[in-house]
C-alpha cells in the first residue's frame, strides 16, 4: 500500500513538472524580449535622444527631460496601469507582464552607464527601433507585455474614439513633444525609430514566412483550444466536419477540426500539447 502511494505521488510530481515547463519557457521568452528591448533603448535610442511611442516613449521623454533613470519611469508608468485593470485581464498575462516590466526596467538601469554602440543617429534609430520592436513582439508572443498602453486603453469605455485612434493620438503627441524639445531632426529620427519598431513587433507575433497553418482533427477540440491559448498564446478556430456550419457549435462531442497559425519553432511544443489532450488526434501542417 505504501509502495502504491509512493508511485502515485511521483506521478503527480512528474505531471506538475510537465505543466511547469511551458510556463518556464514562456517566462524565458518574455525575459529575452525585455532584454532586447532594453538594449534597443539604452544602447541605441536614448544616447541620441530618440523617442518612440506608447508608455515606453513617454518614459523616455520624461527621463530625458528630468535626467532621471529611464527604468524608474518604465516601472512607475506601466505597473500601476496593470494593477488598475487587473480584474479585466487574465492572471497569466498579469504575471508575465510583471516579469517583463521588471526585467525591462532593470535592464535599462544596468545598461544606462554604457555609451551608444553606433554614432550615426539614423542607423541608431533603425537598429534601436528594430531591437525594441522585436523585444516587445517577443513579450507579446509569449503571453506578456512590456508596454501596456494599448491594453489599458482597450479596457476603458469610449464613446467617440476607438482605442486604436486614442493610442495613435497619444503617440503623435509624444513625437510632437519630442520634436519641440529636441528639434525637428531628432523628431524625424524618432519617427523612423517608431516605424522600425512598429514593423518589427509584428515578426514574433504574426511570424510572416516563419508561420504555418495547422489543422488538428480531434474529439477533444475544446480542451486543445484552451491549452493552445494557455501555453502558446495561439487562438484556434473550431470547425465540426460532421455538422452543418450553422450547427457546429452545438455538436462539440463529435470529431472536429481546429485551425490556427503556428511558428515553425513552435511545432514540437504544439504537437506535445495536442497529444497530451488527445493521443489519437491528427495534425497537419500547411504552408499557408
């Protein structure tokens, strides 16, 4: 009896470790993104007084104007907003966002004494914006965030302007403020850095050429759908091939098909997650 209890206990431990590994991987992805973003800011953008948008740009503008550390403003502007809207966000998003913002803030504090890696402002704007955008995108890809301005705006009730337009207006005001404070040429570099960050942030999230279409045929579509969203931050569309399209939602017990996009580096993780839910599922990868 004691021997059976020990075996059962060890099985529980192994199961807990299996569920812990994806969370560790997500945390590592958010941390890498935060470090890339801090490198882009402190070693490329900040030494040339180049500003981007969002809470990151507002933090940089305040840091340059007050001569206080950037990491302090990143911490003070992001985390209070996260705490304010904590009831409207998923707990895992909150945890990984706290990790990302803390590493982001500490990274900028550590890198602050070092000089810029590039003396040419135009190249610094392009490379720094790219590094920052890549870091922000990685954090989003792994279920966290380094700049929660957009998330906070989505939680507020609006009557006339959508959150996207409010965010665009905020970014324009930040860039205009940078132009008045540092001059037209610096404002131009800031716009270039912002566009560079805006384009590169899409690479980890959308993937582009690095993503594939995945079709998963299974009797446990709902469970797989939840696990993919939880561990890969991938939304899967459910279709039931045995039912009429308009009644697909009512026949979830039959064999169904999930469709989603998957990054090529995530293929092994996706297969593992799906097979944990259903060993008999069929997974097909496509190029589109």
